[in-house]
C-alpha cells in the first residue's frame, strides 16, 4: 500500500491533510514548467504534467530538455508526438521563460546557472527514501540489498551534488520477496509521477513543509558496473544471489564460470521454505547437482542453502535448459569438477 508521508512530522499524512493543502495553491498563477528526463522512468511524470497542462489546470506551459544521443528516447518520442517543444541537452542554454524545473531520471548534473533561472526552483523525482540510496541506481540496489521497502522522494535540486536537496514529499512501497526489478521500476515510476503532481499542484504548501536530509544517515546506490553481476560463491548466500538476480532481471544475467567457460544464468529460483530445512554444510559453495525430478540445477551456496537454475548459457552461445546443460556439459566431467566459480 502506498503511504504518503509529511516528512517534517515523520508520520503518515491523512487524506484530509493532503486535501487541505490544495487551498495553499488555489490562487497561484499557472506554472510554466521545463522538464528534464530521458527514459521510461521519466515518462509517467512527463505524461501527468502534459495532461494537467492540456486540462488547463496548474501547468500553464511545458517544454522538454533531453539527450538526443539515445536512438530510442521515449521522452523525445512522446514530446514530438504530442507537439511539446523539445531541446537537446548538449545545446540547451538557460533562460527565464519558466517558473519551475522538473528533473526525473535525467542522468546529468544540472548547472547552477540553470537551477537559478527558475523562480520557483527545481524538483527532482528520486526512486528511494532519501537519504537512503542516493545515486544512479536506487531501484537495483534496493532489491540487491534485500530491502523489504523503498519509495519515492520529491526533493529540491541543489547545485554541484546529486540527491542532497530538501525533501518535500515521500511515499513508501513494499518490495515483495519475489518481485523483479521491472515491476518495481514501473510501480515507482507511476508513484513518482503521482507524488510529483501533488507537489506541483500544492507547491507552496509542500515547500513550506520541506525537510533537510540528514547526511549522516545517507547510503549510496552507485551506477552498476560490469562486476556487479558476478557471483562470489564463497561470499554470497543463496538469498543474496537470488536478490541479485531479481535486481538485474532484464538488465543483465548473473555471471560465473564452469571448467574455464563463461557462464550466464538467465533464470533462477529460490525456495524460501528451505530455510526450515537442514543446512548442507558438506556442500562446497558453487557445487552443482542436477535434479531429474524437477529438471533444475541445484547450486549450493556459502550458507549451506541452494539456488535453482532453469536456464543458462555457456561461452556466450545459445541459451540452454538445465537438462541441456546437464546432458551436454555437467554429466561429462568428474563430480569433483561439477562446481561453478
């Protein structure tokens, strides 16, 4: 369940309190907004702003700044389709034609000159409960860390550093233990759009309630590098490997080695019920067994529990089922060599 939080009080805001906020902005002139975004996380926020503009409500004007480098840029495509003026980030120069800047998954540090050009400031939609998970990949890190909750923060943009501004509004969501990254991404993108529009429609109210972040409580979610997907069998528990898989689902397969060949794991499962079973401390981390009953590979981890592998590839070649891998590779080597790592 989504819970909107007035961060200055650190308690759940009632629906009545949110509705009361509308009186703060009822007489404010319509806002001309410049939107900065690039991807599918940005798009729901752009769409709600565009809808508000077309309905003649709070938004009185809308233009977009995005990167023209990406071949498939959904923000640019939507802007062109809807007739929204769009500028390339590489050539954009600040002006004073806009009241409010909005940044959603933009990926570039906004210069101070641009920030100062907006008389109502700039807002950012960030996919975490700041100051937790500052950085470029909060959704991936939230799942990889095994977090059971995350959320959205609407914050002010400050110059020179990412994700440090005062928080206007936060909303919390649960992360079900089998949720994959794309679903959480889409849920947070829509929630972020809804939170953003609440702030835009009641800007004076939420600005007045904004709370500075406590930097001492900050955690970080840096950009994902090529080593992030590598399994360390002697260090990762079965649940940690499963969480890593969920966090990178649709982005990258998990990586390991078998008899000198690069292995990519495309589909794995984890039985939460095995926590009630006896640990297999006799199993070497990375040890592989094939279950003829389930047609899955059982791979034992450093905590004595296992993950189950359904699909994988060897040496960058075509995807194999667990049965294919057993018949073509695993069964042909000695038991002592049936180990990932």
